[in-house]
C-alpha cells in the first residue's frame, strides 16, 4: 500500500473559483475593483517567484496586484512611512510585505504598522489575537492552507494526536490554535526539541514546516500517518520539502507533495484574505 497523494493544485483551484464568484458579486455591488499592494524589499529570487505566482492568481480572480519595490538597504523608517501612507489610501484594499526582509528591519514592527483591516497576511497582533481566540477572521495563510487541506480530505481532528514541527508566530503557533479549537491534541516541536522521533512516531498527523530536506524519514512516522509538508528547500534536484517523500510514501496514509501540495493552497488562501480586507475597506467607505 502506498499513501494517497494530496492534490494541492486541485484544492487551490476550487478556492480560487469561489473567490472569483465572490469578487464578481462584490464588484457589481460596490463598483470598485480590489487593489492589493505588496511591498518588496531586496531581490530574493524565491520571494520574487512566490510573488509572481500570487499576482497571477490575483489577476485570475479579478484582483489588481500592485507592487512597491525597495532596495535591500532601504531604511526601516522609509518602509514604515510607506505602510502608513498605504493605510490611509482609500484605493488600497489590502497590504502585504514579502518576507523575509533584511536583518536591519524589524518584521514585527512592519506587522504592527499595517492597519489590521488591511492586513492580508493576518500577522497583526490583533488578527493573530482573533485567531488565538478561535475567531478566525484574518487567519495567516499557511495555517489556513493546512486546515483547508485537512478539511477537503475530511480528516477528523477530534481526539487526534497532531505534531507540528515549527514554533513560529506565523505558522506553528496559529496552526496549533486552529487545531486545538477542533479538539486535536497538539504537540509543537522545534530546533530545541530533544527527541523529535519520540513525538512524531506517536502522531496521527505530522505537519512539518522547517525547510530541511529529509528531516522526516519512515523511522519518524507510524503506519498510516497523515503527513502535511509545508517546508520548502532548494536542492540540486529542484525544490523539495522536509519529508523524504519516496520512502515515506510506503508507510503513510495520506501525504502532500512538494511542489504541488501546501504551496498553491497557501496562495489561494491569501486570495481569500484579500476578499476579507477588500470587503472591510469598501464597506467602510
Ligand atoms: N508551502 C508554503 O506555502 C509555505 C509557507 C510558509 C513557509 N514555508 C516554508 O516553511 C518553512 C518554515 O518557514 P518559516 O517562515 O516558518 O521559517 P522559520 O520561522 O525559520 O521556522 C522554522 C521552524 O523550524 C524549526 N526548526 C529548525 N530546524 C529544526 C530541526 N532540525 N528540527 C526541528 N525543528 C527545527 C525552527 O525552530 P527554531 O525557531 O527554534 O529555530 C522553527 O520553529 C520554510 O521552508 C518555508 O520556505 C512554506
């Protein structure tokens, strides 16, 4: 028996279709097209590729993607002033920063400066607070994508043991909240976890988001585990995830590939968040 491979592109297509229909109705009602601005800092090739894919997805559903570019050494103050101007601009219906940003700029400061109602990524403390309280208003796109995949494949979460490998504020922690809300038992592992295998071999579901190829091998999982691989790493052979895909395939029940798994669904979920910010902005006009 080999695992069923999750088709992230198909899930993304379904989400994009729903977003397109919703936007068509909203544009008809409010007579304003959604404009979403991304701030790009530096010229990181993976960020540029991700941004290009997201922009294409935006155009497909009737969202107008706009971009402001800064050199890598731009001052933090200049970015903050730009965000403040975008916050006030009634023609901007959502703001994104393409992370990661250079070390001299505080990501946290940028996240806090974007107006919560224009915060497409859901990283503002107020929006993260909503997510942690189970209100699910503007949920960060990657945790939202993982939940959409589990939902689409009808994975029951109640009573399940779930291990997340990532404890960042934007992936691991919000994801844990979403899973806890659905009554899963959640363990969060990270680089300081003493014995990763001790946790992963007990898990019904493993969600890994590290960016380290072959972090998860068959010895890390139990028979029929469900594996969601968020990690992205560039190798000589191309892009791969954290999971040693071919070998784990023989033991798992359900698994996401990289590419074609969580990535396209994350982009689709960012479109969903754009609808939320756009709606909020036009309703306030
Ligand atoms: N598919 C998608 O849509 C998508 C979206 C977002 C991110 N990603 C990918 O997901 C990965 C993580 O992204 P991120 O922004 O969350 O990065 P991050 O903030 O650097 O998080 C990486 C996490 O992995 C932990 N970690 C590092 N080495 C480890 C090890 N050997 N064993 C166990 N845990 C370890 C880190 O712990 P410490 O903090 O203690 O070091 C941290 O919690 C990257 O590959 C990124 O490209 C994919």
